[in-house]
């Protein structure tokens, strides 16, 4: 049981976490802090948080557990602000989609509180953002990856793990660098690729004509292009090296495809499409069916 | 009322069309022809078709309306086979995802039957293929685009339009070249881009590790990579010029993004992501809400 939980950034992820923990009675009081006053007041009215803090410092004062649920670019500033006021036994965690940069910020700013910081990343999201999109089931059946450091306090790690398990999530651990490499490929790249297609078409004179006829394939391919721009700018910059490598690999693969189409090489194209289609079906069978959506 | 309907290619689209027309009692007897004997026999057992033809010729003999629902690369061959046996007043249509190549095939092979050929394209699909995936509601609320030629018989056009309206679809008309340009951008390109990502990751030594952690964003982005390889090879080759232009534009846009990320240009990246995200939200509001899924 967490007597006082501080959520810094009460958006889709922070709000859903608060709702999930409240439902299972794993938390007594949730204090929220965030930049958007309207969003925070909505969170209070909807019972997502019990109290509203005007500063990060007042949010974490007296909190047993504090969760940083802001875009990763805002983590260093927040850590700097709260480090001096965190209780010595308070546990701190984050939900950032990149881990090496968040770990570096923690090392730079948390000082003696570093050992009780547990870097984390719930693999859950939606194209909607803000507390209005939050729901208690967001993490049910999803993965949460923790990337503890060699000196991370095992009790702090246990506590954060228990928090996510209480939300119905499955908790895994891996090193920050491996995390960032994997998610550059399976998450950060597809997001940028979806944003790129949307931007390409939206910038055309005939954009309306194109959009008018786009169907369900386009809808699903571009769903994640509706995601929070600031959050994704921060992720792209934070995971820059891995993401640039993924963009290069993807562009190279698209160029191969382009050459096959231009040359009318039906046989090689058929091989490529067959490999991809088979891989997609295998993935669906192995991974998607195990996870509630 | 269509007394005898011939479906050549009883897959997702052909099978769903048969089911939709049977439900509304717009058709008396459906004769099916296709390459896969197992699939055809399943269609017969499930009542999707009433009779099974061993050749395209026997399928269309005596049919008032014949629908070509095969990958576009197989259209020329099929047209050549059936042209001599089509009744003079029979109406012929197709469901191909590209229209200029199908029109060219019709002009080359249909001879005196050309005036009663109505080129069409229902904007509906799924990553599943085969008659097992067919359902009577596939076209409800969806668009069907007809691309009649100057000399297309107005009565044939009316008949095909009525058929699709009977399935709950909304019928539009446009020239074949415009059709192919629009769908290169909003359908053919996203399909190849999804196939490309799947193929890129599946080819890696650590593919399983990547796929293991892919979440719902990846799932939706790659859904269409599960589509029928032969169908998409044919589409890519049939709409080659427009698709190569779209691939070039997309690759160029990805390169811009790659440069912004590599340079750490957060401001320009934020502008791009904001434009894309806003365009996606507008599209959702304007178009998706009007359409039953």
C-alpha cells in the first residue's frame, strides 16, 4: 500500500496509472502536478488525482513513491527540482519511452537519491493524450520494462515492480541500451514513419482529395501519427543514434523495394512480400494472441 | 435481380460480394471459379457460391453479370478466356485495386464486349485473404469507385452501380488515371511501407527479440503487411509509375526527418510532428467518423 503517490505529468500514462492503482486499492492518496492547469483540474474532478500541487516540490513532499510521467525531454529539469525535497526513503520511477537519456539525467541530478530511482517504460499507449484519455485498464496484459542500474536499491526495484503488477502488467528487466535499441526499431521508427506519411500528404495541394479516399489500411498505418508531438520529438532526440540507424535501414529497404518496382522485377518483389507477410502472420500468432488488447 | 452471377476469384472480395448480394436477394445463383480447389469447395460448402465451375468459360456461360475478383496481374489472361463466351448482353466488371492496367487489358482483349465492361474498385479489404475471411458486411458504408470509359454502356454502368449499392456501398466515379494516382498515395505506398518494415526486421539475426517487444503501435502500422503477396505484387507492377513517384516522395520525406533527428533540430522536428498530428486528427474527424467500420 502506497500512502502518498505523486504523479508528475497527469496525462494518458500518469492518469491511467493513478486509476489502475486506485481501483486495486494499492494507493491511498494521489497528488498530481502538471503544466496544464485545465488538464490537472479535469484530473481532480474525475477523481484521477486527490490533490493538485502547484509545484513539483510540493507534489513529491511526503510522497512514498513518485512517478515521472512527462515527455523525456522534461525529465532532467524535473529531477533537478525534486531531488532536494524527496524523502530519503522515497522511491522514484519514470515512464519514459527512452531509457539511456533518463538514466543519464538521473545520474546527473539525483545525487544521493539515485539508488532509489528505478527507470521504467510501460509498453502501452494510444494516439490520444491527456488525462481525458486515461483508463484503469491501459496496462492490463501489457509489458513494463524496468532498466535498473547496478547500484539500484533492490527494495525500490521490488516496489516499482509490485506497482506495475498491481496494474495487471507483466514486468521485465533489461539494460537501458538494449531497451533503446529494441524500441528504436519497433516503436520509434514506426512512429516517425507514420508522421512522415501524414506530413507528406498533408503538404500537397490536393491533400483533401487524397484524404477523401483513404481507407482502413491508411487509417491503421497512420494511427500513431496522431500521437503527442512533444513526446515524440523528445523521444526522437533522446534516442537519436539508434533511431538514425533505424531510419537509415528503413530508407535503404524502401529503396530496394523502389528499385524492384521500377525495374518491374515481379519475382524478387514477390519474394520480399511473401517473407514480410509470413513474418507478420507469425508475429500475430506468437505475440499478439498472448496479450489482451 | 441477377439470375446468374459469375464470380471469378472467390476470395475475400469476391466471396464477400456474393454473400452481400445473396443476403439482399439481389442474386439467384452464384457460380464460382478460382484456381484453388480447396478454397472453392469451402465456398460451396459455406453457401457463398451455389455452383463451382472448372473453367472461366463455363463460369461465365449464361451469366448476366460476371465479376473479375482476381489479382490484377491475372486479369488479361482471364479476359482473353471469357471474351468469346460472354453473352452479348452480359455485364462484366472487376474489383482490381488499379484501373489503368485493367482498362488497357479490357481494351486489348474484350473486343465487342468492351462497352459492357465497367471497371471498379471497392475500397475495402482486410489483411486476411481467401473465402474463409469473407463476410456480407465488408462493403457496408465503404466506397466503391467506378472508372467508366467514354464508350461504356450507361445501362451496364447502372447495373454495376446498383449491385454495389445493394451491398451498402457508396458509389463514386472518376477517371482511371486519377484513381491510380490517388491510391498509389493512400493505399499502395502504405502497403509497401508496411511490408518493408516487416521485412527489414524479420531479416535480422535478433528478429525474435525485436518482435517480442513490439506493441500496439507496431501492430497497427504493420497490419497491412499481412496482406496477400501476389495481389500486392500485381498492384505494385500495375501502378508502377505512380507508385515509384510515391516511394520517392516518401523516401525524401523520411530523409528530411532523418536529417532533423541527426542534427538534433528539435524545433523543426516539432513543427513537422505537429503538422502531421494535426492532419491525422482532422482526417479522423472528417472522414473516419462518416464511415461504419
